[in-house]
């Protein structure tokens, strides 16, 4: 067995002298309980392995006893080789968290067919939808070599989620069913059981999310910051030195598995953050203890390093076009596609088109909680929303902005979703100025002449102010195309660009009348996905921020839904959580979708828009076409970036025709 | 004078002109008639001798005279979208066919979406020749801010064809027409801004310079405060404060006021220093002793003395105003859709694909450069022409 480390080259000779043959084949139990033979393991001799761990043990000792064995050919891909560095651009240092998103190692994760599979877990069993038994992989290790056991779950549940100082509000909402926490037990070092008194349909989905709430922590590391395990005085002194208020802040500051900004924090992801030097460029290095291997015995990920370079989002397309990124989709928009195509040869990459997985590429969110009472009444009138929708020439927008590659339909499930029905996305989306005018006339919004602008019931002119941010990038152009058709129905459209965060705040405070954003993030829902976007359950839903806030804060702030449809959706959302079968859940989903289709709470403009993906010519195993989705999907995550690899340079040209 | 002899005082012979004298002769018809012409004519004469300045002046005058009627010269409306021709490169105008002159015509041009390159490709069908129409009806436009409306255009696209002299942008708006419409706002902003800035500057600077004392100190401190404010962030803050439901005209006026208000300190300082110098002159004391009011002294005796300086510096400041508007709009903080100005057009061209694949969108730079240069040449020429001691 050969292994070397830059720092320990002196020890190399001694090691070589006693090097054994490659670890002998051993057996393991897979997630279905079958006893299988592990392929002979291949050691990756890499100087770039993390040096902080000192000399690494051999591969056989780094893997769990039951690693996750992946056959890339089953998903139409090929076996790869180790090596290379995946360069990508991020717009600010904060986005280094994409390493956790793209890495997409979760307790349970979605596969490319959006089915849930155990990943970090060896297996999981669900009883009556309320009892969850998780089996860990024996011998699984954190990226610093410490064992990953049920103690890590216990630490989070007992010492973090239920600690009055670390979680002053009690355990997070997703761990509560009807306000009740689960009973959590840890029978042995590889078993964790969560048990509620009634079903918790959110739990598994949450664990598989792009931004998951990690229900475990590297206890051996975090205990160093916890008053229960370390001398409080020392911690307080340390916190003071770091300019933090108390040990709890110090603990929280070090405990950020999603933010991915603490290089010392052990991780289970395929790549872990190396010490960042500049703040302009982040290196993520392969996790030597990662739990997946390919069926030929090569530990994943294939790619050694992720290199995240901070660059302004407006420069990302230009930099990618000159071949400075190996795989990039973030901050590239469809209008950049023509340039990317023209630079393909020179930049040594291929510009592919994936599809956006949002329920709508661009949607208008009339704010039902708008502050002005007269306007609020108008915005809450379904006829008004329908009229606006019918006065949008979606075909024209699709042609001008998306090259006819999107679909001119409203906000709702995409055709690939089992819940798709044209009846959910087509109503009120045909371009019909006559019908739209009739609706507004019926509402009593008068106009002085047949071609003039209309007036509100209190005599003010009907000026709709639509505000938009950087997402989607083409919002300004689309709105410009709407101005003229809305003028035909006597609605004056005024637009204002906003910063993302200030738009969000404006919507939540009720000062934004209509916001433009992408549609529901989940365009491919299955009946078991929580219908969070459809019921007023989130403050981040731009159509009813205050209703959502009311639900999220358990009634402490915000407003209770006060329209029949709002209450009905709320009741359906609650019924979904109680439903026990997928059929019942699907029926509830369909009811909710039907209400949305009729009420048009979110006015979609186009869906299934193309998303350019720049793929280096040397990069392999990146699908030709895919869905660019946040959740479920985790962007690249669901396509397993640990399987992406760089073709060795000699064969790069030969293989360029492969899939 | 020579011939001074010691002792006796010199005796000068009386000078007698030997030329015949006619009592009807005009005494001003002397050897140097140009010195007797009014000052403005002298200045104009000197300006005309400055070729570049004269040409610039004519160019600018023509443009300003055209401004109210830009709609007539533009074949399309400022926001009219030709969705059959998106991102179309500048279109060719043909004059000759098979060796013979047939007048200007375009050929039928069809757009095709090329999915391999993700671009619109244009194919010219030379079998279909479409002569450009002249003095024809097209999009309605307004003259003098809505005083009149008209549909008459100098030339328009033929039936089933298009005339995009400088191409179209991503939503099919005609770049050439937009440059013409953009001139209306971009060029008026300069004039109006200068007017505001000079009105404030001359008034405050004049008061400070003429009366001095506490008033002078107050104005100077105000100027110092204004000058110490960082300009760009201030522009941005003021422009961001413009509410979205203001009409385009109000936004435009607001921008003009912002530019003008930030520009006056320079003028005020120049005026003040001139006043300080001039008020000590004898003719001012004489006017005051004769009982002229301060207003009269300022208007009749002081202002005319440095009007030339003001005119020249105004001509030189207008480009700064135009560039200011362009910069603000380019940053997306000045004028915005549906208004068209050169800055707005450049803002639209602010994308990777515009720079690499649709360079014609950047043609809005050309008029900015031309107008700014012309104003600079004219200003230079004016300064020289108005200076009575200049070499020319």
C-alpha cells in the first residue's frame, strides 16, 4: 500500500518498505441488506490530499465498512479517473456554501429520478409515517477521520436543538408536529430513531433539501465550544477575544455546516473547504473519508478540487466564454447563450442548454398584503389578476426573450411532474384583450375614453408599480413587452428595479405592489412534496408574505389569512400534513393547484426556460440535458458531481464525442 | 519727437490735412471700419474665421432646430417594436439595380432562429425589392411636448419590409430612430441644466461679489459645502429618490435640476471674482455717484462687461451636462424606460452579447461624442472671438 504526504516524505521510505498489496477484497452489506463483495480498492496517491490530517490511513481504513457503491454506467455515465480541479465562479464569498449544495451528500437524497434514497445513511425505515429508524454506515468517518456515529445526532438534538442558550426558541419548526417534538432514541452507535405521535411528512424531504437542516453535528469538534463539555470560563474568554457575546455565539459561529465557511469544521461532503487565503478564491479539497466509491473500487469524488473564484455576476458569462470555468451555470442567463455558442471552440467548452426547474421562469406576485387598502382590495380581486394575466402576450415574450424555447403558460407543475395537468397552467393565460377589458369593466374600474387609462374606485389613476430584482435577469425586458398590452386594457404599468434584499423587505412590509420573481421553486412536485408554496405557510411567498409570517411565527406576527381562498388553501395545507397515503396527498395537491389555476395568485409568464450550462471539453459525465432546479435538485447536486471527472488530457480529443 | 533744442521750448507746426474736405462725408467711414462695428458683429466675424468652431456652431444649431421634429426624421417610434426583426444588424439601402439608378430601396429580409448558434440570422431576398416610401404616414409622434401630433415621416418602411438603418435591439426597437429621439432629451438636458446653473450662479455670485461682507461669506461657505460633497454618490442618491410613478417629463426635469443645482458653484465663483474686480472701476463709481441703483449698475455696467466670458463658459459646460445625464442613465439611475436618451440606449447595450455580437447597439456613443466635441470647439471659438485682445 502506497501513500505519501508532502509533509511526511521522510516517512515515505519506511512506509514503502512495509507496503502491503492493495487492500484485499472485502464484503459489505448494501442498503437493501444484500451481502456484496466490495471491488478491490484503488488508492488515489495525491499530494493535494489535505495535509492537516497528517498521514492518512490507507483507503480501506478510510471508507466505511459499508460504503455506498455507485455504478456510473447505470445512470448512463462512465467510469472516471481521479484528478483535476473544477473551476467555477461565484458572485460573493458567501456563496462558498454552494460546495455543500453541489456536493449534495445528505442523510437521504434524491436520485436523478427524484426518488429518495439513503446516502449518508445505510438505510432508513419509516413506520406509519411517524417513526423513522435511521441506520448509519458502520465505520463512517468525518473528514478529519473521527467516527460518525449516533452520538453526533444525539449531540445536535440534546445539546443544540434543545439547549436553552443555543436554541432559545426551542427545536426548529420542522422537528415539531402539531407543536410536539419527537422522541429521539439512540439504541446503539449506528442507529437513530425519531418518533412522533402523528405523521411527519416534511421530515425526509427536509433532510434531502438543497439547503438541509443538518440534524447531526461533528460532536467531537463542536464539544470544544459547548459549555457542557468545556470549561465555561475558557470559552467565555475565547468568545471575548473573538469579539462575540458569550460562548453560545462562539458555538454558533463555528457551527455552520451549510454556510461552509469554517475550514476547521469536519464535514461529510465530497469536498471540504481548505483554508481560505484571500476571500477572492476558495479551494475545496476532496474529502479523504468520503463514503462513496465507484463499482471499480475508486473512491469518489473523481475530481480532486473545487476552485470557487469570486467574480461579479455580470462578468461570469464573459469569463466562462473565455474558458475560465470548467462547469458553470450560475449567473449565466439565456441571453448569454449566443455569445457562449460563438466562443465554444476558442474557449474549449461546450454550451449546453438545460431546462429551468422552477414552476415558472418569471412570475408576477400581486401582493395580497399590500399596505394601501384600496389597492389591496383591487389586488385581491381575482378578476383583476386574471385581466392582467390575459393581457400578457406570452407568445411574443417567449419569442423575443427565449427564442421560442420556453412554454407560454402560467405558473404550475412542469409536464415532467406527476401532478402536471394543462388545466393547472393554461387557464387565463391566453392573450385576450377583449376579455381582460370586460373583466376590468365589470370590476368598475372606469376609464374616461375607450383608450385611456383606468381609475381606482377612489379616483386615483390605476398605476400598477411592478418591482423586480436580478432574478430573473430578463424581467425588465419582459415588463417592457407587457407595458404596451396592459395599456390596451387601461392599466398603466410602471417598473422599478430593486436590489434583491430590498425587494424582499419591501414585499414583506407591504410596500411593494407587485413583485417579479421566478415562480414556485419546485416545478416538479410529487404528491409527497410539501405544498409549502401553495398554502400561505411561508413569509417568503411574495403573494401573501404576512399570512405566511403568521403561520411561521405561530401567530405571533403577521396577519391571519382573511379571504375564503386563503383559508381554504391553509386548511388544505394542514390536511396534506395529516394525509397518510400518496393518493390522498395527490388529491389535496390537485385541489390546491386547481384553486391556484383559477385564482392566479401567482401570474406566470413563461415556464421551462432554457438555462445555459458551460461544460469544459475535458469534463465528463455531465448530462447533455438536465433540469436546473434548486429544490429538489440542488442544482448540479442531483446529477452527482462526485461522478464528474476530467478526461486525461491525451484522450480528451478522442473522447469528445461521448455522451 | 525729435528736434528738441536746448533752451527754447519746441515749437510745433500745426498739422493741416492736405486732403480735400467735404462736409457731407461720414466721419465714421474711416480707414478701419471694422473697429466701428458693434461688438457682437466683431465677435461673430472673429468666430467665423475660426473654421472648426463655425462648423460646430452650424452643426449644433441645425440639430437644435431639428429637435422638435425628430419624429419626422425617424422612420419608427422610440419604443415601437418590430418583432419580426429582433437583433437585426444595420440594413443595407440599395440605390442601383442592374447598373441603373432606381432610387433607394430595401429588399425583403426574413429572420430565422438559428438554434445551433442561438442567434437570429437574416436572409436578404433580392427578388423582392421594396422602394422606401417618402413623406408617408407612420407611428404618431408629438411635436413640442404634445402641442401638435403628426404621423408624417420623412421616410418609412415599405409594406412588408423594414428600414433599420442602424439595426435593432433585442426587442426589435430601431436604433436609428431611438438615437434621434434620444437627442431630444439628451441635448435639452444640457441647455436646461446650464440655464438653471447660470441663473443660480449669476444671481448668487453677483450678489456676493457686489455687496460683499456677510452675504459674500455666506455664499462662499455654501459653495464650499457643495463643492466638498462627492458628486457621483450625490447624483445617485438624488436620482434614486425620484419616485417610480413620476411622469417621464418630471423625471427628466428632476435630472436637469439635479445637474444644474450641482453645477452652479463654479459659475458663482467666476461671477463673484469678476464683480469684485469690476466694482472698483471708475465707470462703476461714476454710475453710483450719479445715483444708479445697484440693479442698474449690475445690469447695465457690470454684466455686459463679462457676458462674453459667461457665454463661452456656458458653451463649455453643456457637454458636462450631457455627459452627466448619459452617465446617470447609463448607470440606470437617470432616465429610464419608456424615455429614450443616449444614456438609456447605452445602458441597454450594457451586455456581453451587445458588445461581442451586436456592436451596432453601441452606435449611440457616436452622437454623444459628436455633440460633446462640437460644443467644445464652439466654446473654444467663442472664447477667442469674444476676447477683444485675442490675436485673431
